[in-house]
């Protein structure tokens, strides 16, 4: 009898909780699926928000509409958008937030803070910079795109999963933004006629965009920031890599894929500072502009050595570029802080050290002949 009473009390309590929950009937709300922010005017601090809104009718048919408004804050633009819609707008179905390039160069501190404070938004939504303004990209007419919000999300998510670009979820970007020793890297997307593509990678110093790397160079950024589990890369090796009699001005084109890598970073001198970075990379040759038999051990060794040297050269060049921009997107500052006891390393001190840091690379390549990875 006592157990029955306890069960009845639990059921009554649950019914009260259900009764207190705010119901959201789909036909009575509008769902924001994609939001873009731009600088409204270079002479003021106002932000223009462009929102793709999905409306669902009682017969389960959905339509998309675009709303644009300008205000000083994210919340202000949202209030104005609500004034233009017949239903309450919710952001819970938003998958991607876009920032115009001018806004990214001005700084994303305030927009990121506003997004973080919005409890409706998932921390797993993607952030991206638009090459130009976000508004024209969102409002553009596309021959093969029916849902721009879903398309942009799928574009970024697919390339992140394939490790063709850096992952830029709200959680990751906010975490790096609030870290004094690590800077942001966010994909750049671009509208070209009736297609949208990932065009480059924006790099930041603090919350301001200070430069960009090509989409091909993003490969090397991922290699230094994380482990590779999949990927592809095309390289141009010296023309005499496999034949000493060939002209070195010519290039030997090679494509590799199924890349798996791991890297270790070691601080060897805290005063400079100086790092030794070792990368172990396993790959498969999928295309080689040569008649050489890749199955022969001597040919394999030559290719492994040449590919390693080419990747080392590219890594050095890219790190040097980030040093010129004083953008530590690789987290060398975090490694310094973890390696030096009582370093008292501040953001200001690291901004002085990073441009002059020395980074030594050693890349070990293994060509997997059968292309099967366990």
C-alpha cells in the first residue's frame, strides 16, 4: 500500500511538471534556420541581421522567408525581426551563423558574447565567415539549392567530417576566443554565381580577423592542431625526385589520401621560445604523374622522403605567416604554459614572444601500399 501511495505521488508530481512546460505548437511559431550578421555602416556600431525563417502551415507544408533588420545588438535585431513576423520566432533550429568579412575584421567579441548568452542556440552550431557580406549570399538565387540554411550547414559539416576544413562550432570558437593563448580559425565561404563553396580559412588575433589561408593550406593547420583520421592532399614534388636526369624546374604531381597522422610538440628552449614538432603520417598514393613502379622499395623511399620535405616546407611557411599576423591558431602558447612551471604567461607577453618563436619540423611519411588502415 505504501508503494502504491509513493507511485501516485510521483505521477501527480510529474503531471504538475508537464503542466508547467511551455508548449510550442509548430504552426504557431517561426523557426530561424540560418542567421547572417554584417556591418550596417562603417561609421557606426550597428549590425544588420539577415535571417532565413521557416514557416509551417497547419497542413504540414513549410515555406522559407527572409527577414533583414539593423540594430546595435543581436537581441535588438531579433526583436525587430519578430515585429515583422506573424508568429513568434525561435532560434532552436538554427544550424549555422555567418559573419560578413567586414564584421569579422572589426571584431567578433560582442557577437560571440551575444550568441553564447542565447540559451536557445545549440553549442554545436557552426560559425563561418563570408567572403564579402552575409546578406547577398543568404538572399541569392541558386539553381540547385532549395533550402539555403540546410545547404550551408551540410556544406560545412561534410567538409569538417572529411577534415577538409577546421571545425568551428560555437563551443569551440567561444572556448578559443576566451583562451588568452590561442587564436581563432574559422572557415570562409563564398558565393560564386549560383554555387556556394568553402573558399579559405580566416585567422584571428584576439577576436579580429587579421588574415586568411587558402582552403588547401587548411590541411596543414588541421595537421598541427589535431590528429588526421581522413583527408587528401595534392603535392608538387621536385622533377628529379624519381629521375636524377630530369629537369628540377619541372614538377612531379602526386596525390595522396586516406591520411592518418599524429603529432608531438616539445618545447626545447623557453627563452626563444623554440619547439620541435614531429609529425608521423601514413598515406596512400592515389595518383602519380610518372611511370615509376610505386611498389618498388627504392621508389617508395624516394617518394616518402620527398613528400616529407615538401610538407615540412609548407608547415614552416604557414607558421611563419601566422607569426607575421601574430595569430597563434596552433596553440603553441598553451604548450608553453603547460611546459614552463610558474611561467606567469599572459596574453600580452605571448603576443611579444610568438612572432619570434622558432619551430623545427620533422615529418615522417609512410606510404601504405594496399591503402587499408586498421
